């Protein structure tokens, strides 16, 4: 079974990679498929082009045989709706895929396109940090009339919401972009190959 990990990845950083590896091991997923968005409906803009973000993802995941990249949303162009991505992968896989999402983003689910469709066709892996995040997700799912599972066993023939407690890694793409703009080091925040790519391409410098 695979899980999808969607996002802008602008840029991919070590926090993304560690979360993906932790989730893969905990739930025994065969693969984590990173799906960079072409344009997220909930964000005004991306700093790097879809092609650059895709290339940085390729560089960052090259050495992990359990990581794959899908350019589905980038090739599709336009706004990237998760419900369409889930439908595409479910059609190819024949089961409900996992979908890794941070708790903050999950709490905005009602503003996503066709949230009920998503809930019926997705195994959400909700990444939380601390007891406060868990409580917020539990309250939110009560309002959705859905139960949360703390199990590490995901049933691909069903849809569900699974909680996963994240290790503390305070790294964000916003911080990386800001540090590049201020000409500060991003070493140990992103993979070395990604750091070189950003420097060579002059990304995020203005």
C-alpha cells in the first residue's frame, strides 16, 4: 500500500523528508509518493516554478527507494484539488490511498473541494504535534461525524482518519525562503543537493 504526500514543497526540506520516513515506517507503507501541486487553491502564489520544485523533490528523494515523485498535478496544470488527485490514484491502485496531511491543514478540510468525497475515498494520515493538536483534531472529527484511529494498521479497503504524532522539527519552507533572501545559511535545513540547486538557480533570492 502507498500513501500520498501532497504540498507545494517550496522548497522540500528535511522536515518533510523525516515526516515521510516516520509515517512510512509506522504504518508499513511500501511507498510514499510526493505529489507537488501545480498551484494550490489555498495559497496565493508559489515562489519557485513547478519545474524547479519538482526537480528539487527529485534531488531530495533520489537515495530513498521507498520515496517516489508524481508529476500528476503539475502536468494537469491549473489549481490542484486533492479530491481529483485522490480519484486519479484510487482509480489506478484499486484501493483507498493514504494521504499525509498536517493537522493545521486538515482542520481546514471543510473549505476543500468536495470534502465528503475525500472522507469517503481517503485514508487521512493526520500529522499532529502535542496533546493540543490531538484534541483539536478529535473535536473537529466529531463535528464531521467521523472517528479517529490511533492504530498503525491502515485498511486500504476502507476510508479512515489516522493520527500520527510528529517528532519536533521546527523547519518550514517559509523559513528556508526567508533565510535565502537574507543571504543566511540553509545548510542542515534542506538536503545538500537541494541547497546547491537553490544557489545555482538563484531561487528565493529576491
